[in-house]
């Protein structure tokens, strides 16, 4: 078995095993010591298991579909980029030992830009608002993204790889870190006083809870994915001393029908005032 084949097998294994392990770990943490853990939301009974199954089902569909379309394409573009040595990392006078670090920073900077664009560009927001329409927030919220948003993101990444000179291993390392951090900061948990120190480096639960607030000025803050300093540099950092009082979601998507499978898929295409149409579908 060649080294290239072995490497691709490892990549496939990581992509399959890591999300499952993280989901199981933080689900158990939320069960053992939840930060909110309510059984009612806005006067409606809340089923944690039903909420989780819906969100994860969306994620599984997205993952399988995008792997079929973009999996081989991303690997091929990364291989071509390495063979031709094109992109910013091959132009900058960076020692080979530091290139993975620079690649990590560049990818995380792109994620800040991409996330902020999803809030500022009306077309992108139509898709991204499905993520924010979740009226509660737990580990499964980290998996809740519309297929349209994921497709656009994957397509732009294919263009970004040769532009930056990214190699496949840079993507594997970065994506693994993204999974770890976003499952951490979406979970219904608290790390107490440690949050203050951790958010000097990475995005934490208290920091990201603010981003999922139903207050407009809080929703449009804290765009960072892994490294938290992007928000400080761009003056979009916001924190609250009372995270226990944050109300999650988007007010215009308060109707429970938007939380159904059909409601989530229709979120980009149906205006909020058409909730009756969603409910009757």
C-alpha cells in the first residue's frame, strides 16, 4: 500500500471518526452539566433528542452529498497546487517548517471573512440564517447549516487552495481544529472563570452564545471560528456578563414550524411572514 493511499485512508478515517467522537463527548458533557438545559422554550415543550436528530440529519445529508461532489475535487486541486507550487505560501519567504502555521492563520482569517460575509451579504444571509434560527443552542447546533451555504463555501474553498498555496494536510489539520472548537463553543456548557482566559486565544462558549443571541447587534458580532483575536482586530468582539439571560435564535423565526425538517430547508426561500405556508406543508 503506497504512502499516498495510506494518507487518503487516514483523511477519510479522521473525517468519519472525529465528528462522532466530539458529538458523543459534548453530548455527555451537556447531559451531565448543562448550562441551560431547559425543558420548555417560548411556551413550547422542548425535546432535546428530537432537536438533535433533526440537526444531525441535516449534517449527515450535507456531508455525504458534499463528499461526493467536492471530496475528490478538493484533493485534486490540492495536489495540482503542490505540484505546480502556486499560491501565496510559495511566494512568501516562509520556512517550510512554519508553512503549516501560516496556512492555519490564513485559513482562519478566511473563515472570519466568510462568516462575516454570511451576515452582511443578503443572499448569503438567506442561507446562513438557518443556522441562527435554532431557538436553542447545543452541540448539534454546530452541525446545522443549510446545504446551499455549505455548497457555496466548498466551491470558494476550491478557489482558495491555489490562491493561498494550501496543501491537503493543511486542510486536514485546520478542519480537525475547526471541528474541535466549534463543537466546544456551540455546546450547552460553561467552563466558568476559565472562559475569560481561554477566549484570549480561541472562541469560547460564553463568546459564541452572544453571537447566537436574538438581538441584532449581538448576532452581528463574534464572527471568529477558532482564533478569537480576529474579532478584536476588526472591532466586532462582544461579551456579556449575563450569558444565562441570552435568548437564542431569530425573532422572525419564532414559530415552531421553522424547526421542522421542511421548515429548515425552506428557510432561505420563504420569507418569515409566510410561516403559515411552512406550517401547512
